[in-house]
C-alpha cells in the first residue's frame, strides 16, 4: 500500500545532500497513518554500525523504491527510538539528558538500548551502561558515598506532600529487568541489595495512586509514606523473586559467619600476654550475642556493618576489651563487610 501522501520530513534529520531515506511509521492523534522520513548519509550510519554497513554494502541491500531521488528503506523500528539513534550518530552526545540517580532512567533507555543492540552501535550501548553503573555504584566506597548523600538529601515534604525520596534515587526493579534483558550484570548486585531492603507492601504505584480528582491517595497510606523507599514490584518476574529470597537468606548467613569468626578463641581467652587484664571474655561474649541479634534484625547489613557503627558498639563495652582486641574486632568486621559487598552478585544472581 502506498502511504507516501502521509510522509512527513523529519524537521532536523532530513539532509538535502543525504543519499538514503529511512521511513518509519510514526502515528499521531491527527494522522494515525503518519510516516516520518529521515534523509541521512550512508557513511555516517555505517561508521558506527556494522549492521548498517552490511545493509548498504550487500548487492541486495540497495532499496528498489526511491524517494526524493534517493533509495528508500522502510524501517520496522519505533519512530522515537530511530530518531534517538540517528541523533546520537550525527551529534555523538547522549541522545537525551540522563539525570544522575533518576528512577526513570531504566524505562527511558530501554527502547534506545534495544535499537543500539539491534544495530550493534556499541558506543551508544557503552554510554548507557556507564550511566547505569554510575547510578548503581560498583565499589563499596562509592556505595557508602551514595548512601550518605541519600540520607542527607532534604526533601521539602512539609511544603510539597507529593515529594518522595524515590524521586531522587534509582529504582531497583526496573533496573533489574533492564539488566536481565540486556545483559548488564554489573548493576544486578547493588540493585538486588537495595531491593532486599524494601518491604513487599512498599509499592511504587500504590504509593503514587491518584484519586478521581487527580490528588494522591494519602488516607490509606502510612503517615510517613513520603519518606518510604518503594519499588515497582509488578515489573519483576519469577526468577527475580527467587533471586531476592535466596539473596536475603545468604545475607543472613554471612552475618552469622562474621559473628562466628569473632567467637573463635583468640587473644581474649588463650593468649593473655597480648592483652591487658581488663579483657573479659564472658562479658565480650554477651556483647557479641547482642550485636548478632542487632545485625540479624536489620534489613540493611551494609549500613549496620559500617565501621563507625561497629566502633559505637564496641565503645558500649569498652571496659570489657583492651585496645588491641577492639582494633582486631573492627578489622575483622570491616573485612566481613567488604566480603559481603564482593559477594552480592553470587548471593542474588549466581545459582
């Protein structure tokens, strides 16, 4: 069927010296059968995409149909995705402004990542992955920095009751699905860990539901709803819930192992010459049991396991241990915390 009467030139990406035309179905409310034509240069597309290069170089790759005296190729892609891809190929920036820690980023980049993979535009894929990895820190130090920034972020909740902390931080469920679908394993560990801290009742859509007047339904939510972290639980699939349950179990097991390391006979009991007479193994064991219960009750092991928290705990029982033992315990707990971070991927993803 000839749709040429509904063809519209793209307002920016229609170059008069272009040597190929790409047409895509891009309907709008006024013209359901609207098609948009991009007139571009084969060399520009071929330079970054081996798929386009093959398309233009194969004997059968030349279109038999002409438009404005150049070959016309009908593209099966969405108009918005193809537009973003071509914008990137011509100007080489990130095709749209991706704000750091934006919870909408995984949803925004999904169609663009799909078309980048389809046409093997690796530079564009790498830019998107770098943004995602910046949102989901790749080291424990960067994670701590992001967490501290999140705690210090001040939302004008008293003035704007529609404000949520989630508006300023990445959302894990959409990130997990994007990572699964497009093979971005580097963000799965941090994203799953954050997901493990969120209660199943704390749902993104539920907390943002609107009434018939377009106002948020606050009456059926907790009073501190504007401070609660949520996620898009409905995006997750069976494999994700299995990963979540397994990871939560292995995190608790890691805490048990860390505490067991501190129960091993040490200078406190067997080598008194290394410690002062103030070391009291029985009192220390009691304090350790309390610390174990505190850690197991927490849904945020990395936060509870921070060095300053461990030192605060030790200061409470400072008179039961000598400085040497206190220092040794802090070192062991810090090492265990780092090990937990290093194993996040295996906890949640590896079978």
